C-alpha cells in the first residue's frame, strides 16, 4: 500500500505524458486525477495508522547506490512527519488535478499539463518519504525541474519562459549550498542516512572547520548550508525573487507549488533535520531573523500589488516566513501545524483566484474587477473563508496555527524571540489589510472592467467549485481538529514520537492575556479599516500613495531587489559573458582554432594556386631550380 502512494502519480504521469495522444484529453484527465486521488486516500489510511496505532516503518524499495562507504537505498520512511506531508501533498494535488479539468478545458495540451502535475507530485513524494539525504536531493531537484516545466507551460509567452528560467536559476543558487551541506555531512560521518547522521551529531559538537578562510563550528556550517537550500526552495528573503514571477504559470500550478509542495520543502528539510539544528544556536537565530524578515517584507509588498495571483504569492512568501521563524525558536511541531493548515486555505485562495480569473476571461488586475459578488456567489463565499483563515480570524484554521507561532516565539524568552513575536503581530495586521483589500477590490464597489460586460461574468463550473468546497472544510476545521495532535497539551508531543527532536522541552506556560488577545483584536479591527479604505473612501489610498511617493515606489518595486540583483549580478554577468564570447571564444579559440586553421589553409591554397599558370616553360624552370638545389645539397653533403 505504501509503495502505491508514490508509484501511482508516477504511473499517471507516464500514461498521460507518453500515451495521452492516443487515449485522448478526457481519458488523460480521468486517469491522472483518479490515480492521484487513490494515492491521497491511501495517504489518509497511513496517517490513520500512524495516529491510532503508532505505525512506523522504513520500506526499502531497492538498493540504489553501494560504492565504498556510500550505501544508499531507495526507500520509503513512514513516520508522523512524513505521514503528515503525504496527506498534505496528495490531497492538495488530487484537488488541483480535478480543478484543472475545468480550468484547462480550452487548452490544447491538457495531457502534457496533467503529466507534469503528476510527475511533480511524484517528485515531492520522493522528497518527503526519503530516509537519506541523497534521495531527498533527488526529489528536491525533481521538484525544481517540474516547476520549470509547469511555470513555463505556456512557453510561447516570453514572460512565462523568463519566469521559468528565473525560478530554475535562483533555486540552483540555493541548491548549490544544499549540495555542499550534503557533501560535508558525508565527509564528516561517512554516511548520508538520517538515522546514522542524527545519532553521530553529538560526537562533533566541539569540532571546528575552516570554511572560506573562516573557522566555524562543523554543526553550524552544516545547518547554514542546508538552510541556504531551504531559502531557495521556500523563497525566503534574498532568494525569494522567483516566487512572484512564477505566477506566469496556469493558476492550478500556483496552487500546487505555493500551497503544499515545492515551497514547503524548505520547511520540511529544517524540521526533518531538527536533531542537527537543535545543536546550532547560531543557525536557529539566523533562521528566526530570516523568517521574520521575510514575513514582514512580503506582507509590506503585497499591500500595493494589483495582480490577484501575485498578492496571494507574496502572502505565501510571508506565511513561509512564519513557518521558518517557528523552527528558529525551536517550535518545529508548530511550524508543521501552520504548514498543514496553510495548505488548505492557501490552495483555496489560489484556486478561488483562478475561478475569478476564469470569470473575467484571464483578467488578473484587481483594479479592473469589482462589483461581482452577486455574480460569483460561491467563489466569493469560499474566498471569504480562505481569507478569514489566512488572516487568523478567531476559530478558523489560521487562528490556531499562526497564533501558536507568535506565542512560542514570545515564550522563547530571548531577544530574537521577542523581536520575532513583535514582527509576527505587525505582519498579521498587514496580512489582514492586504487580504481584505483583495476581497473588497475584487468583489465589492463598482464594476471596473471596460473589456467585459458584467453580464458576461459567470460562476465557475461544478468541477472547479467542488475542490474549493473541500478545501474550505480544511480551512475551517483543520486548526481546531488537529491542534492537540500537533502541539499537544501541556507540552506532550506523543504524536511526533522520535520524528522531531528537542534538546529542551517546549515551554508549557502561556503569555499574558493582553498578548494573547492582541493579534485577534488587530485582525478583527482590520476588516472595517480595509472596508473604509477600499470601498467607502477609495481615494484615500491614492492620496496616501501620492503623499508618500518614495515609500509607495519602494513597496511597488518590491524593495528594489530585482533592480539590485540586475546591477550587482545580472548585468555584470552579461557583460562578462559578452567579453568572454567576443575575445576568448571568437578571437582566441575560434581564431587560433578551427577558423584560424581554415583561414591559413585557404590563404596557402591561394598562394599555391599562383604556381598553376599552365605554361610549360615555367614548370621546366621550376624543375630545373629544384634539381639544381638538390644537386648542390648532395655535393655539399
């Protein structure tokens, strides 16, 4: 059964990718959706066994690499952590598959699209079920490759090609650090298997290494290198620039990549490696700082964006920041709790935005929408649920997980924890403002689209709405239902067994009452504030933008990260490449190589051609000269 969970998406991908032309579009959609849905059902069964029967296993599928001390199996590790990820990945993926049947109905390449989705799911399942760093890296790179295919699916669009390449290149930067971390682990321990590495970590606590001329603790270095990979995959600040551009792909891709799969891989990596990170205070502080910085940065940028998908993309980036600073303060279980709840409401928001885009015939600018809440009642209601969950409105999923992160950051009791908690509260307020801005500008106010009559807008078909309804159930109830399971009561974490590691038990105390109610109060107050700003007094935001033009442009241009990278990295790289091409490639290599040799032969041939005059006396004269020279040489010798 367990092997079927990862095998079925692979089979679905092969059938749709290789035989889609023969079985047809509809059969390709049915086969891929059915097989991935069966995988989701089996994943739920595995999670049930883990919860109620304490089921754990390490299923060796095949011997993969056996060279010297490197012994790597292709295996499937079943424990609470992987079981949670299996459910998250397969459930969201199956709903995205079903949703795509309606959303991609007019696309001529549906079998290829469904094949990419299934292959992406397979790669992610390989990642989360690995019991060693090599298999993890295989799934890691597989997810990156499939993201390139999916983001650039509409490859005839230059913007889609650019976005796909950008995502691929930026992730390679992070993956380079990740690979160095794996190399270092093998160098220090002679193995890449989780159990063996985690067991040996305490033996090198005091070991130092020289890296780039700097002496650094070995565990600190391992953790930082692995985290560089996590930063790239999970779009943390400095390596985040690919995520908003990835919206060039079809909306189901955005939901799959940004809700439950690719972007959560970095969080999963840090949580899986908790037995390493617990011994590195430096790395945990770095993760906390990067996480809270990302959360605030992305939320501030989302305030001024007008593309509906990019707003939700920056929201994803911000929520991933929450997850990371949760791991940074040692609350790995809380980070996984937010990852779990986030998958439902974020997939709901992305697919809901796809329903809006579908109704507006591919329009994505929220300034060109408005006044359609009566025309799209189901989409509107479901996106309201997703927004409430995202903002952390009391008693919805996001409320339990996000507030838990802020509380545990506060209870950490150090300076970094207090800063993270403060930034978390401010970011929660900003999140609520830009989320309700999206809702109010999309569905309320006056209808602003000049290209489409309001009568032409329509609700999405049932095949697109059913996944939204199912996701809304998770967005409402997942937090309350699974709170005790993930976080435990009184610090008890029996569910996680040995899949998470804590040097010190998590605090069982509670923050002051004023701290507990602060975030919910701000979230509730943000609704009338956003309504006033974006419905009742729509000119006020524009007046504020004009009055604070430098700040507005700063946020609109995403803190100028792309421009900064263009100046520091992209443009110098282009100039260096142009110089190397024109001087080394053309002048030196080609000049002295194939072009130079061919030119020399041509020149010599032209010179030699002059000797071919056709006059016998000239030939006789040359022969005489040659004979005389030969005779002279023989006499002298």
